[in-house]
């Protein structure tokens, strides 16, 4: 009898494991850190509820695709260039990525701004002026940022990489610490830089943000129920439709992180095919 009951319990648990989420359940969103720590995604989720959408629970971290593969997320939002995106979609776990918004990289530098680049709208022109002034520039060794630095260097006319061009081989906060110690300019994401600045009382400041080349697009990927039973595909698609709507895109453009008047988030819905838009 005990064995029979145990087998019945196991069978029922297997059935419930593959049942789709009910309409009353919260959509499970897994998103990379920057939209979460900036407050953007919480702002959008709140507006989604006001506009008639359902509840959304948000997980922020670097392992978002692992969460989705494990059946712990219905929707994933990450940088389009994140290594796992292509593998996740081609392996059949996710639908075609939809561009939703872009975050902002920035050229940062010492308050004295010896090269006079503050407020420029061209990052390449900023690097050209840094080289002309022989002001220190520290490469951030994050692969994407180092790649962008090389593009800007070429755009700036390939100035000789003399003593001004520093490549300490460190990334993220370590690169900012090096830049501050060297009174150098550098490049990093505006949101993580602001967190670093607050935590370490850094005297470095945002200098150049307006160049579109400094934007890095993020995409939403709906998890497929055929591959991950039980996910709320319908709810995920509804939230993506909100993000791509004119209302959602305008709200992204209007968002400002607490303590900053700078626009650090940009709508990217228009990068999708017209079939992916609901307006």
C-alpha cells in the first residue's frame, strides 16, 4: 500500500510539473544585472501592472540562461551579444530575440578633464582630443569594451599609442581604480560606473555618453514550452508586447536612475521586424 501511494504521488508530481502556469501566477523574468540595479525594470514592471498587465517577479543575475534552462524563468532579457543567447535559441530553448532597449557605456575621466572632452557627442573625437593632449587613457579589459576602444582609436585616426595609452590588463572596478590612480580616462558601463563611484567615493566623472556607438542593445527571449514544460509562454509574450509598445518604449526613454539626470537607457524596439511590433 505504501509503495502504491508513493508511486501515485510521484506520478501526480510529474503531471503538475508539466502543467503551464495559470493566469493568476506571476510571470518569471530573469534579467541581467544592469536593468535591475538601475531601477529600470522595476519601473517598467510597475507600469505594466498599471496598464492592465499581470504580476512579474524579477530575478537579476549573470546566470539568466541557466535559470531558464532549469525551468525557473518564462522570459529572459540580456545583452544581445551575451555568449549564451545564440546557443540558447539555436538549441531550441528560446524564441527569436526581440530588441527591447539599450544601456549606455560612457567615457569617464578625472574632474579636471585635461583633454576638454566633457559633453562631446562623438566618442572618437573625445579619444582624438585625449591623444592630442597626451592625457592618460586606460583600456578597460572587458572584451566588448576593449573592442569598442579599438574602434574608437581607429576612428580617431590611429594616433600613436605612446605613454598616454595605458593597457593595465584589468577590467571593471579594477580598471576604474587604475584610472583614478593614474588620473586617466577610461570606458565602462554608465550604471556599473555609478555604482562604483558611490561605493568607492570615486572622483572620476561621466564625460561622454551621447554617441550612439556607446549604446549596447538588450533583447528579450521567450522561453519555449516545447523545450521547457510548464513555462508561461503567453505571459512572456504579453510582457514583451508591452515593452515593444509605444508606451513601453517611451517610458524607457524617459527613465532616469535615482540621482542622475542623464539618459542612460534607450528604446530599441524599432530594430525588430515590423511583424515583431504590435503598433
